[in-house]
């Protein structure tokens, strides 16, 4: 009998959506200028829609970064200030060699949002990342996701950081409109 070692990373994407009226109500009620996904939950404002997508592809660069960090060879870890969730309107199929989202360059087609304040989180081999896309961020048809890891401090924007960790395409999440707030959560389970 042969015993083999295997490792697997499985990602579950969750997208929660709040419209302009819900956002305006929460701003008035809480005094928050820029509420994030957890603020809506804390004030019991349910999203008008929630979708879930399973599956993901860890890129070659993502696997290389994991291995480097495990053996202490360096590289930026997934931290609150270095990691972003990216969304785009690109088409195609994700491949292990991907270094960027499929969407054309520019804020009209792609957006990478910095993590919410308490993310990423880790417990028992599960990493949870969450980013809230404000009223003017990512307003296009969402058809792909990715997580990028940049320098120790990154900003939200339309270009990929230093490393695209993973990529998921063909997800048809709908079109985010101006004034809507959407929160994207990625839960990566290692087994």
C-alpha cells in the first residue's frame, strides 16, 4: 500500500450587497462616513442579496510565496495592509501562470480593494479575507476575483500588486452600481 501526501487549498467567495438607501440609513444611524461590511452586520442591516462561489486556482506565484514563507526564505505575508481582493469584468479561464486579472486595465474594468480593518484572519488552517467596496469602487460587472499581495503598505486601485496569489473567473456576480456597497469575503481552507 502506498501512502501519498497531498495538500489542497479550497476557496469560498461570498459577496454581500447593500444598496444606496441601506448605506444612507446606516451612515445617518451610526455616524460612519464609510461603513464596511461588518458595520452593516453590527447594526442588523441585512444585504439585499448574497451570492456564494466555490472554487479557485492558486497561481504558481502564490504557491511559490507560500513555500518561501514556510522555509523562512522571505517574501511579504498576507497582512491587513499588504493584501487586497480584486474584482474584474474579464472573461477567459484562470490559469496557474496568471499574474493579473483578465479584465482590461483601468478602474472601469477592475478594482483591488484593501482589506477591512480586522482581516485577514486565521484559525485552524482557514484564512478569511474581507474587503468592502465603497459606493464608487468596482462599479462594473463582476466576473472574476483574485487576491494580490503587494508591499508592506498598499492602496486600493486598478493595478495588480506585486503578486497575484489566486484567480477565479466566470463567476457572473452581477453589476455593482454607484452608491452600492458590496463586501467580498474569501475563505481559504487548507487540507
